[in-house]
C-alpha cells in the first residue's frame, strides 16, 4: 500500500512540475494583457509607445579615484520586477507576497523590498496581508 501511495505521489509531483511553467506563463500573459488594456483604455483606445530608456553615465569607482560611497546599480524601484508586481496587484487585488512570488517565479524576500517602495510611491496600498492598487 505504501509503495502505491509513493508511486502516485511521484506521478502527481511530476505532472505538477510539467504544468508549473504553463501556469507561470499564463499568469504573465494575463497580467501583460491587462496592462496593455489599461494603456489602451487610458488613451481613448490608442496605445502609447513606451518611452525609450536612457543610459546612465557610470560613476567612477573607488579604485578609479571615485568616492566609493552611494548606491551601486540601477536606481531603486526602476526594475521590471516592480512593474510586473504592480501589474499583478492591479489584476488580482488583495494578492499576497507569497502569491506574487509564485506567480512571478521569484523568491518572496525580493518582494518584501519591492512592495514597500511601490507603497511609498503611492501606487499600491497594503490592507491586511494583501496589496491593492491605488
């Protein structure tokens, strides 16, 4: 009996592993479609092109005579993960960080840094454990 149960559990886990990428893709496409619908609806039906990204000049590092202080990398909150998280919050009001992480295929600890930044910018608000768009 135990062998049968273990075999069935392995079959179920294998099938779940096969389906997970499809579920993730579905969630990403659904969020993208809603985001595009929001862009189209906000401009009388005509979608506006996204602005081109500007390249930032590199600051000299401490090895090159620079100060060595300050933040490295891109500006806080400028990543595509924040945009993706915001799209999911708009698509699924009340979504929690564990649900966001699963839908985005990333670890939760990243979102515990991203979500408060979006809240500080006034784009989302936390209610209980869930997040809602403003």
